[in-house]
C-alpha cells in the first residue's frame, strides 16, 4: 500500500475515532434527566452499568487512537505495512479493514492468546 493512501485511511479513522470519543464524552453528562428521589433501586444498577460501559468504550477508543498514532509514525518511518514482530508484509486487504494493524492476522491471534 502506498504511503499517501495509508495516510488517507489513517486520517479518516483518526477523525472517526475522535468523533466517537467526543460523542461518548458529551453523552455521559446527560444522564441526569430524572430526579434521584423515588427511583427504583434497579435504576442505580442501570446507571452504573451504563457508566462502566461508557468508560470501557472510551478506553478502547483511546487505545485505538494510540494505535493510529503508532501507524502514522510507521508511515513516516517507511515501515508501514510490515509486521512489527516479524517484518513480514501485512496484506493490503487487512490494512484496508484495519489501517492501524501492527501484525499479520496469524501473528495478532498468537499475540492475543499470549496475553
């Protein structure tokens, strides 16, 4: 994959991820629609679940932004499209689907199993 196309894909993914993070952050402050007086005890559980879910999603989005930044650096370094573990080429189809991919599919699966 050429560097210009890689930069375009990464810029699009960065913008999408930042937008999702901003929307998630904006939504988290709007949960005070009802008074806490006379609420069912399960409402507190629902609010806790939603807050924890949002925190988990925000963490994933921050991790994705960090991965995008690393991929942008690999483009600048001229190493984009090669596995950070083996140096093997990452197929263009994988990079189209996951522009910030750092490993081949097989290497990523092995990496995740080893966690």
